[in-house]
């Protein structure tokens, strides 16, 4: 046993060693000195229809956040107005307002900047996620780490499905066959219209592609509770992995009712924006899975918070997208690699585009997998040639 005086001497020695230890000086602040916004319209290969809207141009906004040490972080917003209540024009307007909150501030303090933005402008998750993405890009660059590594994750290929938009059953079946031939590991079908037509479409796809590939269906809030239960019970033997958001986003009890009446697992999408939403869904036993999108969560930290709350309840998550370019999709892919609770992925947004304006970033493999770059930060940026064609706004 060490005598009391011995303990005291050890403590004094430890204190002396601590005082003499050459701690590195704090890094200087990385202050935000300029923000550029770009109205980025990306043509689609063909119109993309879901239950609540049709998209023929991906109306994005790119943000470049410049710091006083010469770095530039990039972020993207691709607002789906019927889901998040934002448009390209509102993102640009809100972005100019939020720039006043960010300019002159420390870019390293991402959580503090997220609080500043949400405190200044309630709602507007997509524009906040754009700036949040750019700030994390800067932090990763400064740390010399890709984002997934910065958050403690590891590099892994991410299998992504490929989505078939609403169309006639025959055209949906042909599209699904084409995507299956490209070796996407799962096919997602948009539904949410007249129940008998949706049932016919899903069964037509299954006949066309065979039984070897999983199907996922996404109603985008298109059904009433009774129609949702009817459709899903009719599809229980068609190899459906899950149905996304069968009923209105606010009808959590209705979604729980549908879940209790079908064997098809239910994935919450429009119902879950925040960790608080995730907790409400868990308490209602309303879903089997949750779909996380940066455009809904308002940023990467909240996306990881949603996944953590879901994981605590034994609920696995998917990482999803709107129709972002590979810029925004790269951020989502980094998030997916940061947590093993992300077991599904729908990162096909850029595959809808008629052109690719992004340098670096995630890539699609030949077998339907997504890989992220190992370069520091996000590892993606818009090409200068594309930006020259965009309307731009500089804020200083």
C-alpha cells in the first residue's frame, strides 16, 4: 500500500509533468469571409413523377463558403417544395439572409453555426443543410480527413437502389428491367395513385425482372390509410422490402394503423425530419425503418442524431436523396459510412441528370454501389465551366 505521503508526492509529480507538457497552441479561428450562391439548374434525362409532384429540371443551389485562410467549402440544396416547403428561389432568398448570420464567424464551430441558423430562421431545413455541408467540408479539409473518417466511420461500398418514377405499368416494367440489367441491387417503385393501377404496376415489374431482385415501393404520402393497407396486403407476396411513407406525413397514428395490417415493413420518410420526430414515431410504433435525408434534417449532425435515436430503439435507417447532384449525394454517402445503422441507401439522384456538373465526389460502380473519395473534406466541387453558366450572388 502506498502511504498517504506517497500519494501526495505522486500527485505533485503528475501536476508538474502536466505543467511542463508541451501542449500545442490552439489553432487560429477559420473565419468565414465570403459566401457565393449559385442558381444551378440541371436538366433531367426525362421527367420524374412521384405521387405529389413532377420534376423535369433539378432546381439546385450551390454554396461556396470561403474562409480567411484560403479554403472553400461546398454545399448543395435541392428543395422538393411539396416535402420541405422550400423552392430554389426561397433557398436563394433565405441563403442571403443566413449569410448575415455566418459571415465573420468561426467555420470550425459547426454545431454553434447550426444553432445560429436555426435560431435565426425557423424551418427551412434544405438551405440550412447546404451551409452545414459546406462548413463540414471546411472542417474536413483543415483536419486532412474525409468526412466519414472525421466522424469515426470507415470506407465501404454502399449498395444503392434505382428509382422508377410513376408511369404506365408497362413503361415502369421496362425501366425496371433496364436498371436491373445495370446490376442495381434493388429497384424502388414510386406509387401512391389509384390502388389498382399501383398493384398492376408492381406486379408487372415483378413479372418483367423476375424474383431475384428486391423491390421497394414509395407512396410519398399518396394513400389514405385504407388504400395503403389494401395495396400493401395485395403486394405481400411480391418480394417488397419495405414501403416508404404510405400516408400523410402528419398522420403518425394512421401509419401505425397501416403497419399493424400488413406484413410489408413500413419506412418513415416525410414523417421524420428531426430526432424529435424519430422519437414520436418510435413511441407510436409507426414504422420499421426510417429514411434520413440531409434536405430534411437541416444538416449532418441532426441526420446522425436521427440515426442514433432510431438505433436506440432497434430501428435501422436508410440514407436517401431528392435529385441532388453528386455534390450533395457525396455528403449523404459520407453520412452513411459514419454509422453502421444505415443499412439501406437511395442515392441515385445524379443518375437522373442529363449532365454531370461535379468534379470529384462519389461514384457509381458497375454493380450499383456508391463509393466516396478519400480526399480531405467532402471531396467534391462544381466544375468552373458549369458555374460560369449559373446566376450567382456574392455576399461579403
